């Protein structure tokens, strides 16, 4: 059955759509946003009055895939629905108003007028990070005072404890894992130019992106200052660089606003996989040294052994 925009946006239709727990927005054929429901505002941080009337190809939500490819500047799922009249579904990462990335599953479909002509499209999106093992762990960490108060990630004490556990499991059962050592590039510049509040905002933004993009069985924590450590389970040496680059690219596509200037954030990452002669200290030291190799190579890259 054909559904046209005017029918969908009738007064009762708006009220119903605003009660739906999933994010919904509707555009005309030129992709001008005509409707933005309350759940869309809650998921993205953008209220309807800041979005309605703009065009989605203006990169408001900056949709990217897991490898950091920009979808809004190309042919996104919604544009495909308008072009060929087909529904599409895809997992993407949108840009939250606060700066971090949010993982969502989007479903787009065309809207048609009485004669069957495509007059626009609708996109429904839902957060794909419901309650996970990671979030359950974080609640437990809060009770154990092992959560970093600034980043809301596990602190160094917890990461060190997890490292000892994972090394012991590897030596006893052969359960391999990898380490990512991340350092925010040019962090001193943020503090020196805009103040320590800006530095705190950068740390929170990187932490939020790591939290939103991490697999349920991986653990990321704040090691100290502008450094983060990720414990990546069930990974082979040939795959650790791919995983590290996934996080690097997602952070690279993240930005914050300082004095009305949009500032990009990048990280340098050292990536390594546990060896039979490793202790927690040697594993961290090796990943840290690899990260410094990235700094020498120009930053915003991954180095592995």
C-alpha cells in the first residue's frame, strides 16, 4: 500500500510517531527533513527545531560505516530508497550532538503519492547498544570504585587486574588476546589553547566513542592522562591491525566544538597480541612503544609488531 507524506504527517500521525520509541525522520524527494520525532532527538541529541528544514545530505548526523566511510556525502540508504523505491537496512554510526559516535541500525523506505510517484522517504533508526555485558561490567565497577570518573570507563586498576587474568588464561588455556594502546594526538595543544575543560571534553568524547563502538566482550579503560588501553579478545595477529584501524577511523570522524570551531580528534595506536613469554608489564610496554612509533610516523595511524 502506498503511503504519502501528507497522510503520514497528519496531526494524529505526528502524535503517534512521537510516541514510537525508535528514531524516525521523514524527508521529501530532495531529502529535506520535514519531520523529526522525539526519539530521534533523544538518540542524537538534536532537537527537532535544529533539524527540521535542513537537508540530510548536509551531513547533520555525519553517518559513517564501521570503517569510517562517509555515507551522507554519497548515496546513503535513504537516498537509495528515493532513487529505486526499495527499502534498505544498514548498521551505521551517527554523530551525536555532544561529539561522540552512536551505533544505530537504520531502516529506510520510500513514501509514495496517490499515483505511486515517490515523494520522499522515511528512516527509522534504533540504538544497537542496548544493555550489554560491557555495560553490566561497568555497573559492577562503579560499586567496586574501579571506574574512571572523567571518562566513565574502567580505570587503570581494573585494566591491570584484567590483564593479569587474561595472561594467566592464555598461558593455561591458550585463549589469545590483543592489546591496543591509544594516545590522543596533540592533546597538550587542546589544554594550552582552550584550557583544561577542553581537554576533559576531548577525553570524554574519545571514551564515549570507544564505549559505543566496542564489542561486548572487549574492554576499554583509561590508562592515565590522554591514554587508553583496550583488551581485545579472540583476535589473531593478522587481524589486530584491522580492529585497531576500525577504532582509529571512528575516532578520526569524531569532532567537538570549541569557541564555535569544529575540531577533529585523532589517536595513535600501538597494537600487539600476547606471546608465550609475556607478562602483563611486557605486553603493555610493547604496545606503548609501538604507539610511540606512530607518533614518530606522523600520528593518526596504527603500528603493530
